[in-house]
C-alpha cells in the first residue's frame, strides 16, 4: 500500500544524446502512474536527419522504464523553434527509453528549440504485488 500512495519529487533527467543536449524530461509519479513530460531546449544549433532514431532519454537514466511491459507506446512530440516553426512527429516510449525518428529532415534547428511532449505510463515493479 505504501508503494501505491507514495508521491515522488519531480525528477529532471537530461539527454545524453549529442544532438539533443539541453533537452530532457521531467518525471513525477503517484503509485504506478509515471507522468513524463519534455523539458528544456537545445543548447546548440542542430540538424535532425530523416530516418535516424534519436533517444531523448535512455532507459538506464530512468530505471523504472525497465518495468514497462507490452508494446511500444506512441505519443506526439512537438518541436518548436524560437522563430515559431512547429514540427509534429511521433515519439515512442518503451523499456529502452524515449525516442523518435524524424520522417522529414529538420535542418539547422536553432539554439532554444524546444521539444514538448507529455505522457503517462503505468510502470509496475515486478517485485510488488499491485
């Protein structure tokens, strides 16, 4: 019961992917529901190549992602430049991390480009009986 009602602090985790430095995620959970959202902005100009997969966060950075069971969950990722250009693409969540694969080339994204998303995942510790 204590595991279910425990409310965590907000945890911020920053991307270690070179192309996504400055961006990351925030995580808060209550019980087995983990609310994850995009935070931060690119700290350098960057091109994201079509067909290349980029990990915003690796599973090892949020160990609870290892508790995720089932098919990859899809969400929406909005990439917004300081000049007001907005791109919308799919973002994926599974035990390996949080990642996306652009279907169009996104050239010269400027410093300050924000990656926005929000997702709630049910992550159950296999050692806990829900």
